[in-house]
C-alpha cells in the first residue's frame, strides 16, 4: 500500500521541481520504512499470540483472528504467517533486530522453516550469516529445505512420539509421484484411483 503525504496533490506531483538528490533521499527513506514494516508486523503478531490478546475480541484461538486481520489488510494469511514465523525464529535464537537484513525476508522464511523442523540454533545463525554474506542463495536454501523435508524419518521414536511435522505429507507426495509416473506404463492401473474413490464412498455410506 502506497502512503502519500496528504499535503501532496496530483498537481503538486506534476508541477513541482525538486532536486534529484532530494527525491532519491525520500525514496530510500520510504523504502527503508517499508522494509521495516514486515518485521514490526511480525513482532506484533507474536505479541498477540504469546499473550492470547485475540481473546479480547472473542476469538478462541489465534488462527481465526489472523485470518480476520489478513482480510482487513488485503493480504494472504500465509504472508502474515511468514512474518510471524521469521520473528519467532529471530526471538528464539536471540538474533538482535539490528543484525537482521530486512531485504532477506524470503531467505529468512526458508531458514525459519528449517529451524522449526530441526531446532538447531547454531545452524540457523550460520545460514543467516551465509545469506547475508551472499555465500548461499535463496535457491540454495530452497534446495536444502526440499532435501530436508523429503527425507524419510522414523514413524516414531523409541518413546513412541509421532513423526516430525510434515513427514506424512512429504511421504504421501513421494508415493503419489512415483505411482503417477508408473501409471502410463500400465493402462489398467489408470482406473485404480476411480475405483478407490467409489469403494471408499460405498464403505462410508
């Protein structure tokens, strides 16, 4: 959303002559404020979630309130979740806000996902440093994350704790991909998905 000084009119924009250096300074300043926006929003979202402030507006959980807010802002809920998850990671690993490269929101989101999955503070700090120093790209981070989430962890550990979050989804995706690649070679198998749905509906009824 573009925020314009209320004293500026369309006519003013067309007719006023300014020094280029002044215009550049204003653009840089405004851009810096825009970059700080996502970090500020993320901190406020974390505050609402931590202290359950959403209950002040009669929301039982955080998610419905976030959906309401995203609609009010004209943003996707996933965008707000992104801001929140990055700030959560920054808070967990004790990274000073002054050390955050605000331009790296996309890369930081990927690192936050890896951190949420593994909980390795040192790895998160290392990846952030590599990203800042351009020793790793967003594409490289995506590749690492893809490899991580496609690994097959045990269904449960020795204490019978459930598999890590996202495992079943990744496992099902892998199985489905392999099956669909096999179908063209076996024409009779093309009817299996349809038959499965039919039998499932019949069984449910």
